[in-house]
């Protein structure tokens, strides 16, 4: 790995002097990161959800219909898209390890673009803040990372309580618990955590302006930042992170009013897969931590996996998710309108992505944290100047974004990245750049997780290949990573799903005699993938 990063550093140094003089003609890049956004969008075929602005962007660019994340949780998948490296290379599998401590020489996309004459800046959640330094990875930004400026909040609302809520009753209770914690000698951050353990509802609908919440305030600030960037002498890479639709599902009331709760689509299959692998499931620990959930599940008969919620709560959560997505869509519209009004659209690449999918009751699961389709499938839309709009069903991954943006920007593509440029698909949506996409997820040794966050020391890792028709997943013990040689006795479970015949993953056919040839071929692909990954580290 040291040799690997040395080669990259030398390549960057050689490129820098030759590219600085050419930067004035290079396109800008607006990099929109959206938290927990699954591909439930008009552009992806959902006719119920209201996402006119993201759909507008899709009509201007390429929609990657079969795009997959590297790991279905914020920190690792964000580290992957921003470095072009898989989790086993970034060494980020959790929500607590800082990337520079385990991979100090790794080069991020914005860091690399600085060497190519770009100015780089960001606001909101782009990296997961738990995986970077207090400056959101200082090495990545030529301008100090922007923080939410209080002046952008709506007059009369003030900052949201705990960074999330505007409901007066919630704010009052939160303030009470924060003061209680401070009196016990806790610091501000500890006091907020203390309060959130006691008052953190899953949803909120308030008749307030968009900028009553953090995302709305950040986007107003981002608009002003774009105005400043327009006047710069260098092309810019500007990353804007939007936290919704991440829990809690809070959004101004007007977005809730776009939907009737009775229309909210319940997951049609809320059971455990036949012939299932127990370690593939989790107990929805993230949502269990919200203060309104324990009382609900105490009176609801629970299955031995996932999280069983009554129908009315399921519909409330799905309604909240849809409202939060529409709120996010409106904020994206503000950014796109700003590009238009500033005359930047014709020379700006816009990439919009949601870091992973989200379970909305399927398999009796909520949140992400699996290798199932609803967690691993993630949206990706890229609109680039001079490119014909279109949609592609070809397989793509987040590690492909780094080389793609380099290719579109006209800068050299580092040879050591794990992904491939998607420009061939932008030019020809029927083309193909890879045989399969790869996701992975770590799991504790028990089927019921005792702790959601962490996993740096997890002793089981699930690797999942997604082809056009199938998903093949292997779960391996003894802290296996692709830095090691595969051994058959490490296997603790295998899954195979046929999405042509079984789109809801109701039956694991890994041991079905009818699928012997398919399973054998996909296992061969998996072993080849493992061998290739080991080879790159020598």
C-alpha cells in the first residue's frame, strides 16, 4: 500500500505543473451529497413521490439506474466515493475510525483536484464527520470548510433543538434535559447526547420555512458561496451535503401536505427470507434509539428478527420519509436555479448521489446496514456540459465517481483507483463497464446486534456481488478482509437471489439444485474478485 500511495503522489506532482495553465477552460463541479436517499424518485420510476427538481436534473444528465454503494452506512460509503477506494482499502468500516489515522496518505477527490488547479470547498455533511478531523478533512479543502451560519436561519424560529427539531414542546423538553445534564457537570456535546436519549421523536411536521432547519439554512449559505465562486479565477469543486431524508423525518408541513398518509405504500414482503442466513439481518438499532419507538414496540408482538411496527406507525414513517425527500428535492431545486441565474449551468458538472438505500419495512427491516437490495441500491445522477441526457441500466458503483469526474473535467485519472470511468455509459447508455458491482457489510457474531455503531473489530464480513439479474453474498468469519487469502472454512453463510423471478428476495436459492451452475459461476467471480484485491496490495 505504501508503494501504491507513493506512485499516486508522484503522479500528482507530475500533473500539477502541466495543468495549472489550462484550468480556465475546465468545468466547475457541484457535488451534491444526500443522506439516506434511496432511489425512490420520479427519475427512477416512482410515480407517487414528488421530486420535480431531481427529475429535472435527471433530464439534463445521465441517470444510473443500477448504481450500488460500497457499504450501506454513511461513513464507509462516503469515504469510498470521495477516495475512489473500497472500504478494505480505506480501512473505514465503521462510524468512528478517522480515515487519516488508518490511511494517512490516501488522496481524496477534492484533494487531488487542488493539484489540478481547482479550488475546493464544502458545506453540510459530505464526509461523515465522525470519520474525519474537525475541519472535515482539512487536506481536502483549499477554503476552510464552511459551517452553518446562524444568520441563515428563518427569523423567529431560531436554531432547531438538538440540531433537528422546531416543535415548541420538543424544544422545551430538550432544553430542560440539556440544562439538567449541564448541572450534572456534562459538557455541551455530552448534554446534547443526554437529551437525545430522552427526547428524540422520529417525525415532525411544522408550518415553518425551509430554512428553519439546518439543511435549508445551509443551502441559503451555499447559494451565497456559489455567487463568490463564480467570480474566482479557478474552476471550483463545491460539495453541498444535505442531511435529509436521514432520521428524524422532519420537514416543513407543506411537504407533508403533498401526500395522503393512506396512500403510503407498505412493504409487500415483511418476512424473513426462506432459507435465510441469520447474520444478514439486524434489529434496526438506529431507529430503536428514537424516543417514541420503545413504547410502540412494547405493545407490538415482535418477530425474532428486524423490527415489527404497527401499520399506522409504518405509514407515518413512510409519509415522513417521502416528505423529507420532497423537502430535499426543493433544496436541490434552489441550487440548480442558482446555477442558472449565475450563468454557471453551461460550464458546471452536477453530480447528485444518495449515500445508500434504506429499508422501509421490507424484510421487517428499517434503516440500512445490510447487503439486501433496498440498502445497497443508491441513486446517482451526473449532468455534464455537452453530454446527451439519458438513462443507463448498466451496473455502476460509487467508486466509479472519482475517475468519472476526472474524465469529465479533463484531468488525468489516477491509475490506482478501484473504480472505472462512467463516461462510456454517458456517451452510450447501452454500453457496459463492469460485470458486477460489489457491496459489503460487517456484522457481529450474533444475529441480534448488541451495538449498531462500531464494527471495527467485527468478526464477520459479508461481501455481495450484484449482477444484472442476481445477487450473490458470502459471509466470512475471523475478521476476513480482502487483504487476506480466501479459505473455504471461513464461510458461515451464502445467499443467492434471482431478481428476475424474485424481486422481493423471498427465497435464498444458493442451495437450490436449479441454480447450481449460477451459484458456481458467481462463486468463481467472487473468488476472482478476492484474488484481484489481494494482488493490488502486494
